[in-house]
């Protein structure tokens, strides 16, 4: 992967983008991402990422991205930074923006972008499946959903996270 990354950079790529909430990037471990990002760092390129979580584990996801950028020496952009989910996630962005600012003060070159609206578009799995289920292949997810106990576990997770009012889903 590092050789492919280096080749792409030598042929004009400006960096690499990780979609860590989506397959296949969601399967990558932090140390793997750091190794790929090191190639970008060697070439003064960007590492852009949609972090793994934007609600319950958002702070941990931002910490992971800062770690990737710090340890790789690359420049980073956190894509469309926001706190998704219900009220318990509101306000977390104030904390994560401070985390990004502190990282920059320590010499880590990391930025974020935001979008000016209160809606998003993504796959159902990233919204309605817990991270442990999302991190599996689609065929493994289908197998899990065949199990009534697993379906009940997912339903319980969704009810706790979203409640019964899904009028916001479009």
C-alpha cells in the first residue's frame, strides 16, 4: 500500500483521503493508517479523513486523527467536522476544536472543514449499525442480521441512540 501511495504521489496525487466511517477504510487500524500517512508526510502532502465517529465516540475519533497526523508528519484535514446524533453530542465540537488548536500549537499541521447546513447524506449502516457491526464486511453484516439476538441488540442500540422518532431520516 505504501508503494502504491508513493507511486500515486509521484504521478501527481496531492495526498490521500481516508473515509474511516465507511468500508473499506473502517477496517484499517490506526498503525496502518499512520504508515500510509508517513508517505504523504515524506512528500509534504495532505491526509484528509472523515473520522470514524461523529457522535458517541467523536472525541476518541478526533484523537485518533491527530495521532495519525502527528506520528506521520503529514499535513491533515478533518473532513466536514461536526457533532452528529442527538443532544448528547451537541457541544463536543467546542472540545474537539480546542484539541485541534492544541495540536497545531504543538507543531502538528491540522485543519478541518465544515459545511453550513444541518443535514448529511450517508449509508444506512454508518447511521444505524453500531461500530462493531459496521467494521464487518457487508456479507458478515447480513449474516449477523439473520440472528434474532443480534437484531435485538442492534434494535436496542438504535432505541438508546435515536429513540422512536425517526422523522429526521430522509
